């Protein structure tokens, strides 16, 4: 969406949008979606991971 509109994207924005998508799936289905969680983990920095989980990434 951002690239299509000529806007610049970054890692934090991508992770934020994936988290929103995950939340919307949880609200709609009341189930976890492992694929989205894996997608969130890919571009996430170690600091973002620690903030989200409270754990350090090894």
C-alpha cells in the first residue's frame, strides 16, 4: 500500500502494520495466526522483539 502510493516504508512501519493485521485476525477469529506471527518476527529488530515479548532474542 505504501509503496504503491509512493510513500517510503521502513521496518518499524512494516512490523506495526503486521501487528495490526494480527490483532484484526484475532478479533475476527479468536484464534492465533502463526503465519502472521512468523512474518512479524522476520523484519523485527532485537529491540522490537524485546519490547513485544519482554525477552531477549538469542
